[in-house]
């Protein structure tokens, strides 16, 4: 008997979707793989879109297929194909064009979209929330007639966007409600070196404030009214207030949604032959076991690989991710934040060391036995060793003093393992 | 197809002389000459690290070119790929210096070049028949063999096994 070709359908052609496609192709050379995207562009490395604003890279340099690990052929990518519904009983999906597409295995990898808070006047032209290449192109256009841009929110996305705009020669002001930048990734005291670097780089900052209204005229945005009554003149506003999973199209289906699409340890949803991965999925924290929704490229790729295996018939358990797993460089200061780093008011055993150009915080379980979090600012060398220890959740025993002093190297771990 | 070769470490032989460091740095310079390489810009970088573990063990550490290379899958710009020979390489033209790979490499062997703002690591010396560090090692603590020829063991466990053998 000739086995029937499996029809794999993937909604979302980005990190999670393409990683899954890659894995499926390695395990099943015959099945058909269709990845749908509502965007107009072929898959690209989403974190690179700020380079579209600076103009430092062309689209061809951001493309995903054929780069890094994305080498498999015979993956059918369909653009401009918004999926509007999933029918789990007859195993089909509805595409905006009216087409019904059947599937044998379905992956939901629709990612997330920016959260837009209900601020009066927010629909004005010149207000952006950077997520797609189209957003980046539109921002680049608007930047041409912008002198001053205001960023609402001090998270990583807004910092990256702010730097792209600074590089283009714009004046940029960051407006943040919390006392410090990057409050999702560190505590206020941890952010001093980064804040100083931002100021050195020319970024202006207003803290403890939020926007109560966005002002505009026929040319679009022309200012922001703050909740303390101040008015800031600007020609562009960028919203960086976190992301929300793209689950709206599942409203009519029986696929379980709780913030994101709920997936079990094997990346499977509650309905047969449906899987979920990436920003859209509810996954879990590998240290705490807590259910979480993340916005991480690394999680999207790993979970996508895992879902791909499960879809191709190789049951594979997902090991989870760390809720915080970020590395980047802001201005001339690199930093890495991993695992549990918000420790005020908790009984985690915490070690902090601060020097003029480097800061670190190492967080252990209250009994001091395991490493659960690490934050490095300035010096991030060998950060991966610490991530490994956090993720493995193994007792650190003999190497603890090296961890605290940040002298850990692979030799220590090797000696400890055997 | 012939088996790809790998760099193995024989811990019992390493005397911590750092000759491999110098050979690596020179091989990754423009001039490929010790004296000229010192004044080059960007500064040529060493990619093999000789660590010291108490009481007195020397442990050369370098990129394992892992099977499911975490760095390659994590890279947010597609700069890391695997060559046909199985070597995991970083394309510095594509690297944007986000340091995600530094955060995920469990061996801690990816360096940050501060002048160029690029990540770098062992590339197994694509221009040489035998990697420079292996060639330079005076005690043959570093060897370049196929997995089969070395021990018939899987790559991740090779180093670990050597240590346990050493302890016996
Ligand atoms: C500027 C920027 C910088 C970032 N930097 C980092 C970083 O340094 N490190 C990090 O870990 N993460 C970073 N991220 C986050 C990272 O990009 C995301 O976590 C990652 O892209 C999630 O991948 P995904 O595949 O789950 O979803 P997405 O990348 O959001 O892709 C979703 C896909 O689904 C498609 N889609 C959505 N709805 C539908 C529908 N109804 N029908 C059809 N198709 C649909 C979209 O077209 C797209 O193809 C950054 C994000 C941005 C915007
Ligand atoms: S850099 Fe690290 S993670 Fe990447 S292949 Fe080498 S050892 Fe493995
Ligand atoms: S530093 Fe370079 S090679 Fe490493 S993950 Fe970032 S872009 Fe990729």
C-alpha cells in the first residue's frame, strides 16, 4: 500500500512556522507543507526590521529562507493569505480569498501583535507600533518629515526603535510610566548603566509619566499631551506597550484559548491534529513550570522545531523556555537578562556586584542550591554557561563561588558533571 | 563520503602553555604573521580558551560545532550556518551583534569583537588542512580526527569521557 501524503498546513510563516516547516521536511520528504502569511513579504528575520528604518540593510539581507538553518526546499509559502477560521471537525481552514484549505496536521503559529492602549487620538497618522516590515517601511517614510519622535513605553522594542530613529538624526524622547527603562527585564537599580548609556547616546527621557492624549492636525501627529499637563511637540509617536497573541480568528472554533492558544507539553492543542508554537502559544517556564505567553524569537524557533516533530509523528516533549531570555546591546552597553531577575520583596538568595562599567546580579533559590536567574550588564561574556545552569535546574554545589564571582568557565562545569 | 574530522582534547596531556592561543590568533589575522598581527586592526582574535580548574587541571575549550547547534537556531539574523563539512560558522557580514548566540552557547565559546561589533568563534581554519591550534600543540593534547578514529564515541560526550578516564 502506498501511504497517503500528509498535508501539513502552517498558519504563520515566521520563526515558529518556518522552524516547524524545516523540521517536518527533514522527517517527511513526501508530505506537502504549506505555510500561510497574511503579510506581503516573504519570511524574514523579524528582529532585523529596525534596519529598514535606518536604511542600513535591504530586504534581501533580512530574508529567512536560504539563510542560517533555513535551508530546506519544497516548502510552499503563501503570502497575503489571511486565515479567517479553522474548522476542526472537517479539518479545513478558511482563507480571506474565500478558499477552503484542507489539512491533516495544522500548526497555529500566528505570533503576536502590538498591544495598543486606549489613548485618545491614537488613530492619527504618524502613530506606529513596530512589528512588521510594512510597519518599518511606513516609519521610514514618516521619519523623512519628522524632527522629533516620542516613544511611549521603555521596553526593548521601543529602545531598539529609538536607536534606529536616533541613527537617522531624529530627536527622540522616551516616555515611561515606570521609574526606569526595561522594567520587564530588570529592576530599577539594575538599569543605571543602561540609562546612562541611553542619555550619552542622546536619548531624552521622561519617567513616571504617561500620555493622556495624542494631538494631531491634517499632517498627522503633532504632539502628545502628558498626564501631568505637559505638552510635547512631535511628528511621530511609537507605541511599545507589549504584545498580544494573534488568536482572534479562532473565535468561532473549539480550539482552547486562554490569552494564547493553549498547548500541552507535546505542543498539541485540545483538538485533534492541531498544534501551536511561538508567540501565539501558551507555553511554560522551564524553571518555575508556570504557564506563560512569551515574545521571544528563541522560544518560537525551539517550540516550532518541537511542534514540527510532533506533527511529523515523532512525539517530542517541549522543555519550555525561560520567561525572560534577552540579549542585546543598547548604545555601547551590552546586557543579558535570563530567568528570574525581579527579586525585591522575595526570598531568593541574590548576589549583586556593581562596578563603573559592569553590573551583575545572580539569583539562586531561597535555599541557595540552584541558579534561577542572571543579569549581566556591560560584561556578558560566557553568559550561555549561566543560561545552561538555570535551564538545567541542577544543584550548583561546588561551582557556586565561581558563579557568584562570575568566573565560571566550561572547565568548572565539566569537572562538576562527572 | 569520508567522515568529517573534529578537534578532540586530551586533557591529561595539556600543560597549559597557551601555544594554541597564539597559533589561533595568528591564523585569524590578515598577515598570518605573529609580529605583524599584533598591530593589525581589527585586532585578530583567539578562539580557543585554556581554562584552569583547581586543583591543577588545564582544560582547553573550543566550539564543539554541536549537532543541534543552539547558537545557529537562536541567531536572529541568520548569520550562523553549518558548512557541508559540518562546521558551524558565523558570517560576520550578516552578524548584527545582538549577542543572542553568546547567551545560548552552553560552552561559552563565542567571543564579542568590540571593534567590529561582531561575534566570533572557532571556524576550524577553513584554509588549513589541520587547524592551527592542533598543529601548534607541542604535547598533542589537541588532535584532529574523525569521531570513529578517536573513540567511536558521540561528540558531546567525548570530552567528558576523557576526564573520567583521566580520573581512573
Ligand atoms: C523589532 C523587533 C525586535 C525583536 N528582537 C528580538 C530579540 O532580539 N530577541 C528575541 O528573542 N525576540 C525579539 N523579537 C520578538 C520576535 O521577533 C518574536 O518573538 C518572533 O518573531 C515570534 O515568532 P512567531 O513565529 O511566533 O510569530 P511572528 O513572528 O509574529 O509571525 C507571525 C506570522 O503569522 C502570520 N499571521 C498572523 N495572523 C495570521 C492570520 N490570521 N492568517 C495568516 N497568517 C497570519 C504573520 O503574517 C506572520 O507570518 C523582536 C521583535 C521585533 C518586532
Ligand atoms: S558556538 Fe557553542 S552552541 Fe554553537 S556550535 Fe559552538 S559550542 Fe555549540
Ligand atoms: S551576535 Fe551575530 S551571530 Fe550572534 S546571534 Fe546575534 S546576529 Fe547572530
